[in-house]
C-alpha cells in the first residue's frame, strides 16, 4: 500500500561552479539549528576534503540534513564543475526535487544546462533560486527569463515550468519571494521547499529495497553504501541480499552490521529506517554504486542512471626517470594498479584499461580537472608515477567517420579583449554561436575538446586576468583537423646534477625558466619554455670557470633570474607534448622528454624528417 511521508523532503542543490551552492547549504545548516549559537563554523563547512578547501570547489557530492517545522529536509550538495558531473548524475536518483541556483549576474552557464537537463529528464520538480541578489550588478529579472527559456529549450513539461522563483543571498543567509521586500532569513526558501518539493511516496510495509548511489570509506568499518530506501524498512542486524540491475547473476547475502541516518553534519546510528529516508549501511566488503539492497524474499534490482561517458584519456605508468623511487612510498605497477582500481569503486565517471605493457594503464575521465584531482590525491597519498599528455577519446560513426567531442564554451570578457579571444578560439577550430553585451561581452562558442587543452592560461593572459570562462561537453562531431598544441618549444637539460645560478642566468636568455638554483635536474628534463618554436638543449648545471682575476668574484652575486615561473599540476598537463611525460612524486613535478638522451632524440628527429620527405 502506497503512503506519503510528509515529514521528509529529499532535495539536491545543483548549479554552475561558484554560484553559491556550498555557501547556501552552510546557511541552511546554521538556520536549521545544526550548530550551537556560540559554535565557530568554518566557511563552506561541507567542503571537508583538503583539495576542496584549497581550491574552493566542491569535488564530491555530500549528504546532510536540516529540520524545519517538524520536517526533515535531506540535502545533497553537488559539485559545479562539469568534470565532476558524474557525481551529480548519480545522486539525482536519491532525491524528489532540486534547487537550481543561478548567479544573479552570470545567469545560466554551460554546467547549469548540463545538470538541469538531467534533473528534467528524471521528471524532478525544480525550484529556481536566483543567488547573490545583493550584487551591485545583479540583473535578476533577465536571469529569471533566461532560466525559463533554458527550461523550455530542454523540453520541461508544464508542471516543471510552473516553478517558484526564490531570490536569495546565500552569504547573508536571506531569501525572499519578492525583490521589493528584502529577505530577513531563509524561511521563505524552507517554506517553498515544503510546499513545492513532493514528499517521498512508496510502500513502507513492503519488502525492503534500497538503491546505492554513493560509496564512502571508513578505516574501521570499511566500505559504506549510501542511498535512499525506496520501499519497506531497513533494520539493523537483519539479513539482506545485494543484487545489480546490470549484473543479473549477482545475488549475495549479508547481515547489515550498522545503519546510519544523516543528522546535520553527523551520521547517527539507528536501529531502523523506513521508506523515503536517505541512510548509510555497512556489512558488505565490496558494495558498489548501482547495487540494490533487497529483502531476501523479494530480490528486485533497480535500474541505475546511465552515466555520461568519459571524453579525455591519459596514460598512467610507472616512473622510469633517473630519479625514480627517491621520493615516493608506492612506486611499483602493483601499487599503481591497485590504487586506480580502488578509485573505480567510488568514481562512476572514471575508466581504467590495461595496456600491452604491465607498467602502464589508460585512464579515462570527464576532463583535465577530473584527472588532475585524481593525480593530486594520489601524489599526496605517497604514489610516484608518470603521466602522458591528455588526449580526447575519438569515436567512429556507422560509416567509419572519425568523430571527436566538442564543448559548449561561454566566456565573459571586457569588450577590448573580445577580439583576441575570438581569434584564438578560431585557430583552435572553434565556431562562435553568439555574442552579446557592451562593456563586458559574453561570447558563446562550440569548440573541440582538444582545442581547449592548454587554452585556459592563454585566455587569462589575453584578458589580463579579467575574463571568466567555462565549458562543458556537448556532443560528438566529425573530426575538425589538426590543431596546433603549443606554439613554443622547451628548454631541455643536457646534464644531470644541481641547477646553479650561473647556468640558469645564461639559460634564461632563451625563454622562461621553471626551476631555480639548487633544483636537482637530469638529462632530458624540461627546465623551461623556449620563447620560439623548437626545443633547445641547455646546461643549467654549468659552473663558472675559476680565473686569476680577483675582482670578478662579485660578478655572480649580481646575477638575477628575471623570467621564472613555477608551474602548477594543471599547467604542467597543459604544457607537455606528445613526446613528453610528466613525472609526479609526493614532493615534485618534473616534465621530461620520453627519450632522455640528446643524441638519440636528434637521431629520431632526423629519421622523422626523412620519412616525411
């Protein structure tokens, strides 16, 4: 018998990156009474991961809950970056509605379209929340019109188009339904959630059934499955059966050893939970996302959402540089393989494939940021390895034509820099779809994914740091032809040793250096960027010859490095070319040539020229 649980609401907060999701959840927790009045609360308390705190972005979807007027509101905070869209896609199966946050100035952006499309496809009701209404440049009415137009464009049905509009300032913790009446607190938002988001509906008396949408890990209890109970009641210490819609042969019995409900930021142990609740369970070692937990006498697996396929691939391999094994704890192919396979258990957007070599693995993800976050986590955990240049995943249509992924790119730039951006994107095989605005211009492009590799740093230079850009995968199109990866060469070390001021001072005339004095370098390691095309071999270990002239001794102290730039992980991935690798250790990032010996590289280059001729 179906029943409606009026004392529960399950919602997800979705938005483009930096539109204020995590800040809004912070304020909802404060006003929902989760924190004591005198409790010190960190900004963006939901971003608990070290990388999330450092980068100021949400990487993993997280569950929390707020109690308001006797109703428990389960809230899922989701990432805004397109590269972590898989997190958003799977958690939408747990909720009955979404809050769509939109910046009052920027309006709907590429990721807004992406997450809204998935929510509408699942038939979820949407509450539009125009955030940052206290911005001096806010254009709330236009943004609401743009949001409704986007919903119409995405084929929203009439009930979804009849959506309430809430105007909020997440930082100030206020919301209002009418711009002419300033908000005081978030009550209007809470009231709208209770009124518009449907309560969970199902059979609380039927056999238990629950779909696992998220996996967490705890070193004491092992893997923790998080999901929503779709039917019946889950009770502690009862036997359950694990099954999977995609794997009909899977039938595994286990005893549920613990059961947790989300209470604010805590997980509270409970004895039982009924239909509509979002809970966490333990008791099975290899529980996976997409598994269904059922009563043993009613094994009925639930279908899981189809996750968008990866678009970018890199090769992860064992470090074989001259400095291999010096700085990492886990350096063998066995360690590397085990770590990548473990990542597959929690990241549904990732793919890992074996290669012909036992020391190398093809790792596919949703974008450069997706893979760079994995790389950064691995190096912090003590892994040492090397990776190749990111490449797009090419597909072929039924006629055998080559197809490549293209992205929708939107950027806001001062009008005087728009020409430079249009020219650069044109060179990268991009097509401009729309241009609007006066002082600040909004440009919309369709660009091949590989055309955006390495472009972000160029974009920031071309717009003097004032531009804002974002892109999200859109679809596959016929291959666009060659795109030049980088218009400069590399400065490559010819010696193994320690870089010294004398050698670096004379090498900097050739371009921009990446390392300073005292850095350990080896033959074939990239130590800088050539100002022109083509690589140049330099000796940064070169010492000054001793002379008998005494007044020359102070000359070295006057030497200064004028052009030096330390690269981040993302910048290194953007810089490396096909014949180069990035060596990653817990302490250092080193770019290098695949072939380290100078003479061997020259022979291979000469052979390549002869074959082309």
